[in-house]
C-alpha cells in the first residue's frame, strides 16, 4: 500500500481554517513533537477547535492556514501573512491577537492590596 503525502492540494484537505499561534496552548508531546490546540476560523467566520502536532516549534503570534479533513483533522499547515487571509477571518484574528497582547500586559500589572494600619486602612500598596 502506497502512502500519499499530505499537501495543501490533497483531496481530503479541502476545509481551510486560519488561526494565530498562542504559546498558552502549546505542549511538548512524545518523540520531541510539539502539539498545538487552537481555535481556527473559516473564511465565513465559523470557529472550530483544532489540534495538530509538528516536529518543530511554531513562532508565537504566527498566522497559520490549516487544511482540515473531516476524518483526519489537520492534514497540512502553512504560515501565512495577514494579507493572505480572507477579510472576515483577518478581522477575527487581529482582534484575537489584540486580546492576547492585552491579556499578557494585564498579567504583568502589579496587584494592589489594602495596607492595614491602626490609623488608616485605605492605602494600597503594590506587591
């Protein structure tokens, strides 16, 4: 039995989704493979959770085009630019990228707790 290499032109890879890589959803699997689980969007804006593994790490913030088969899942992926994506998908992913940046910045803000003293308890100090 011969195996057919999976490419973007393969017949089982006709559903196309776009996504952005977020390290929060990255884990290292067996055999030094990198496993990614993320939400992808079609050109119509339909969202779907997708997962795949690869032998090399993908840069954080990279935009990907994923070719998805109903039976096999993600069969092929490639890095793309924002300009190569459909308009609606581009809009959704740019918003998602902005949310990722904002969430990262919010995680780095100091936490303020009340300082309890005998005289005043309304002071806040960063920890």
